[in-house]
C-alpha cells in the first residue's frame, strides 16, 4: 500500500528546500565561467549560455520557494528564537532573492549575441560570485537560528524525545 502524499512531504518543509538554492549558488559561478569561456571560444550564446541562464532561473525559483516556506514556518520559530536573529536571516534571504532575480535578468540578456550579450554574460558571471557571498550570509544566519538559537526545537516534542524544548527547564537558552 502506498503512503499518502502528505506523509511524503517533510514537516517543516523549509529545511528540506533551502539546500537547493545554496547548492546552486555554489555551482553557478562555475557553470557561468565555463559558459563564458565556451562562448568566447566560438560557441553559440543561446546554446552555451542557455545552460547557465537556466541555472540562474532555477536559483531564483528555488530562492523564492525557500522564502515562501520560511515565511510559512516563521510563526512557530519566532516563539523560540530572538527577533533580531530571525530578522537578520529574513533580510539576508530577501536580499538573496532580489539579487538572484536581478542577475537572472542580466543573464537573460546574455543570450543575445554581440557586444550587449557579451557584456551581460560578464556582468552575470560577476553577479554569480556576488550571489555566492550573499547566499553564504543566508545560510550562516539560518544555521545560527538552528544551532545557536534552537529553532528546530519549535518542532520537537519533548515528551517523544526526552529532550527539553527551548524555554523548558534545562533546555537551550536564547
């Protein structure tokens, strides 16, 4: 017998999704440089840069999905973590999303030939490096929420694990 679809979706969903944009942020500069070199050596921009542009799109979509799931789970987590830490993570995530969308727009122009397309490819490649650094800030602040401030405790049942939740006697402090 098959399990119901709802049992296949992890709860909370945010931690299961956030790793994709982080992985793409790491891989994207490599793909962009390879595509940039390929076009420089004579490959057609639409074919070679198209792979990089698709990855820029995947990054923006996955960053959006990560933000949406984070917002859905914000209420549960804000009960156990300091507001300042949550705000830092949220601000970094918004910056990452908007920067990824902006760089995606530039990358799309890179599909064109000529000087305009060439310039856009170089700018988008530099933007991919910028996304790597902004992505690090998002990941680091998210890790701080989980490992320093105990955000995961919002989803842990103390009775089931025997481990006190944040705020309970003997639990992690904020």
